[in-house]
């Protein structure tokens, strides 16, 4: 709720509190990483997400952690790293990647990999997310 209200600093405090109470709360790490990305603090986001990945390398939310990490590298303008993590996300996401797919298209285009960007866009446009048929 705090994130939806644009209160990202407070969301980080609450996510950290959640993790302090339950160190295996992967969702707390995920929200912490997302909030740091919203605040354009990608290094902090990567640090938090990496810890979550180490704690739970087979977590059902692993795809979302990869997306947050890919977005952090996108913010840092490290296109190769962003592309690598977003592709990892797409490879393990059972439902596709609603935002990661678009970030991948953008990172590929910014890296002048236009044919790959076009192919990634085709895949995204064929997804149920792009057609409005699937939501979180």
C-alpha cells in the first residue's frame, strides 16, 4: 500500500521490518528491492535481491527477483546485465513476464540489438499480459 501511495522510503522501512521478523520472507526482500528501484537506488536493490536469491534459490518468486535485478541494471544503464537477468526471468517464469518482457525489449533496443528487440516484442505482444488476459 505504501508503494502505491508513492511512499517508497516508508515501504523500505516496513519491508526491512518484515524481514527482521521473518528472515526468510522473500516477499519482504522483493518489495524492498522494488522500492529501491523506484527511488533510483539500483545498487541497494541489487544487494537486497542478491541476498534473497542466496537465501531461497528455488523460491517460486525467483522470477520476480530476477526482474527486479534486471530493472536495477536497466536503471544503471548496464544493458548487457539487464538483458541477461531479464532473459533469466523469462526462462523460469511460468506465466511470462509482464514487465520484464517490456524491459527486455527496451534494453535490447538501447543496446542497438534491434532484431532481437523486434523478436522480443513479438513474443511479448503474443503474451496474455499484452492482450489484457492475465493479471497479478
